[in-house]
């Protein structure tokens, strides 16, 4: 895996864009990415595959960022919850109660800005359902490292992200939450 220099842009300033011909590696190079030591230990404990008690669908930070690129999701809470949900929706859950436990822990155990509220949980469940319907199995184990030179369009097709295949469908997708931070920012600019 390549080691990348972290982008200087602040995560709140980064707005995902739909460019189906852009390569995964290019999007990752433009994306503001925190080093692993910036992630709270509680999140690491539940979502990192190196943790002894991680949940199904746990994923490395690099691969998690790749999924952000594929889904064109920002780093605001709603998008983050959706991205985690989509990833976990592709995983094998032997016990249904386990995913409910994970969702509950995000509202109780996670610290500060990482703690999910009711709205973010709704986006998590939406992502989870879309992940289940994608036809992809264990997306967390997908070798994104081998596909950095592939376009997002081809990667989305390979993974089964069919609801976002044109710029029009992305426009509809990007406005999925009326209270989304970008929607407010864009309205103020008009």
C-alpha cells in the first residue's frame, strides 16, 4: 500500500464531487484524510479489523476512505454514518442483534462529535440496507489498493452501486438530506 501525504484542506471544506471518469487514486489524493492516531480509541475498538472485538464489516481507514470516494460522501455525521452502514451492510451478520448492539454503541459509547444522534442512525440504517442490496459481499475486504488506477464509474459498477450512475442521479443523491450542511452552504452562496 502506498503511503500518502495527508491533504491540507480541512474536512469540513471538502465537498465530494461526481466525476465518473476520475480515478480512485486521484480522489484519495484530493481528500482530506486524518492519520489513524486521530481516530478515537472507541471507534478503533469497534470498527478497525485489528481490534480483537471489532464488528463484522470493520475496515481499515484507507479502505474506509475509498468507500467515501465511491459513495461521494463527505465527513459530516450523516454521510459518515451512511458510509459505515453501507460497508457493514455488505458484511455477514450471523446474529441480527449484533448490528443493533453496534448501532446502540455509536449513540452511547462513542465520544463527542463521533457520537451518533437519531438522524445519523437513520442514515446508518439507510446505508446498511443499500449495502445489503448492492450484491457486494464483505466490501471491507475489497482490495482497493489494486484499483487506484480504475475510474470511479468502473469501480461503482464492479461493486454494485447502481443508484449513482449518472451526474443527474448523483445530483439527486447529493440532495438526499434537506438539512445537509452542503445544501445550507450552497443556498447561502446564491
